[in-house]
C-alpha cells in the first residue's frame, strides 16, 4: 500500500519511510537539518543563560535536547504525530522569543523589560519558523516528497547543511566575541578607576595601548 493510502487511512500513522519506499525524503532531511541547527544554537548559549537565571538555562537545555531528538526522530521514525509535535513545540519557542523581545518575560532578572535582539537568536527563530512552515506543509499536503536518491538532491541538501553550519557557527562566535569585548571594556574602565583612586594615571600610547604610571606630587618633583 502506498504512503498516500496509509496516510489517509491512518492520519496518525507513519508517513515515511515505508516498506515499499524506505528512502528518506527531501523534506525529512531538510527539517532534520533545520532542527539540528536550532538545537546547536541553544546548546551553545545554554551556559550563559544558566549564569543569568537558572530557569532560563533549564529552558534552553530542554529546548536544545528536544530539537536534537526531534531531528533524529523525523529521520528514523517520522509520523504525523511527530510532525505535529515539532510544529507546536517550535511555534511555542518562537512565541516565547517574540514575547521576550517585545513585552518582556514575566520572570527573570529583568522581568517585564524587553530584551534586545541579536543575530544569533534571530537566526534561531528563523530556523524554528522554517520548521513550523515545513511541518505544516507536510501535514496539509499529506503526500510523500521526492527522495534523496538523486545526486542533485544530495548536493542541495549538502549545501543546506553546510550553510546552516556556517551561519550557526558564525552567529555563536560573533556573540561570544561581542561579549568578550564588552568584558574587556569593563575591565579597562574598572582598572582605570582603581588606578586613578590608587594615585596612578593612564597614559595612552601611540600604538593604541595604555600605560599606567604613578602620579608625582608637586612637592616630590621640587625635591
């Protein structure tokens, strides 16, 4: 029996692969790649959210593991129920992000205050919205998509995976670099303040660096 017949007969049954066609569809592979990329971003920023507020870290950890597990499931044992779970789950995560950037979350260190959007979280939300659209399309269409047997399909999927990997890596690295620069700026300002309080002055060098030297009192200079 074809995948279409199985889908119409059992709306919650397995949609692919079937015994007649065990190949993996383009849609399955694309959804898995999107979900893995979103999970990678959440894994990467999980630590800083734990440091900010433990419930935030727990939320990111749960979301990351669920997205990674869903990516495996959509390849190994895809079903309409699993697609529906992916649609609802990613939609909820995207809505939480939207609320945090507009009205602010009701909990956390800055409850009720909107957070600024960064490239890494915008990219993660775009990936989640793409998963929602993809799963909704599969659920509404109810028919199998082309398999990945053809070389051009493999090349297309490989390009998608490489692009997602590069975007994910770059966005996380850019976020880490930005935070590091902010920390260095704070360190310079804090060091300058303590140096001035301790009777030292900062002198800017020609190469853009700074040199700290002790202040000499007028009486010491005369002596």
